[in-house]
């Protein structure tokens, strides 16, 4: 079972709690720049092996159906031919004519299901984004998008090492594995 979701990161810092001496407002210095990098995260849960895996795909700009097809092709390589069920939301790129035609050619290994509309809490990848942005990318003012990408990859690598954390995402969504 694979949950997939997209998010964006940019040079604008994610601001979380901080501290400062009384009467001194904390200041995060950054360049007001809208350079953006899109990321697709896939959380794969194998119920029999009780193992979770995390895959990441980075894309400059926004995802469209062709970029998402690339994400699915990369997933197929990572899964080494294993059959899978993909669960994702109603993003227009997920259900375009081009995507539907592509998915029709993937039925030998992939079943695709749509998550309910307006229910991001059912997608464990949303908890992944909260963990990444709230802990690994918080309160930093980078100079280049490459620095943001490097910090993102480092945060993902750290998250990937904890099976307990990966399973906590699906438990938070209230989706038991059976």
C-alpha cells in the first residue's frame, strides 16, 4: 500500500517557536524570494512484513501529469515489480486524461484508489510534511534553493531511518494495517 502526496518548499522559511531575551523580538533574516521546489513523498507500507519505506522525488516548479508519471515510473523501479495499491488525493494531475491513459497501461502491477475529498488527515504523507517542515526545515533562512533541497534530503534521510516514525504517520491517520 502506497500513499502519495505532493508539497512545496521554497526559500521562505517555515517559522516555528523560538526564544529571545525579554523585550527583544526574534528575527529570521531571509531573502524574500519565491523560488520553489516541489516534492512528492511516497510512504509504502507492507502489511505482512511490517516494514515501511519512504520515497522522495524532487521537481523544479509545480507538478503536472507528466512529472507525476515520472514519479510513478520511479516507484515501479524502487518496488522491483512488486504489486502495489496507490492511494492519493483528487489533484487534477492525478486524474487527467494523460494520467488515466498511463495508469491503464500499469494495471499489471498497480491499482489506484482515490482518497476521499477534503480528508487530508487520511493521508499519512501529510504527517510526513508536518514532521519535515516543522522540525527539519523550521526557522532556517537559506540563500539558494539548492540549500533547501539539501536540507530536505537530509531531513528525509533522518526520517527514513526510523521505522517507528514511519509507522506513526499511518497510525495518526487512523488507518490500521492488516
